[in-house]
């Protein structure tokens, strides 16, 4: 015997998640448009960049997070890897969307 979902369960299913259609918000942007965050505390070694270069050529699952001024908030290493690979564009997502 199958139970009917409660009203709260139905409403929860119908509620729009902030993560729904996340892939629709990813935009390809020119590398030249993006600016690294000047106070980024992380430094990436050549070995890390080489590993990222290998990964982004095979698959790119995590877009670079940017703000309204095209400043990179997260993904500096991926951006460096893309620059070394001379990629014209990278996937980005805005924190304001």
C-alpha cells in the first residue's frame, strides 16, 4: 500500500530551489574580461596549475564564480590553468544571479 504525500511534502517538491536550473546560469566569458581578486590569499604552485590544466581539458565541472565587476571570487587556479592553455573563454557564474 502506497501512502499519499502530505501537503507539506507536496509543497516542498513544488518549491523552487535556489539551485534549480543552475546550469542555465553558467555563461561562457572571455578570459580577458575577468579580473583576479587582488586580495586573493591562495597561491597555486606550478604542480597545482599543471594538474588543473589536465583536469580542465578533460572536463570542467565547476564554473568560475564572479561578481558584478567580473572579479573572480572563486576559481583563480582554474583561470590560471585556462590562461596557460590559451583558452579564449571559460565557464562562469555570477554570485548575483
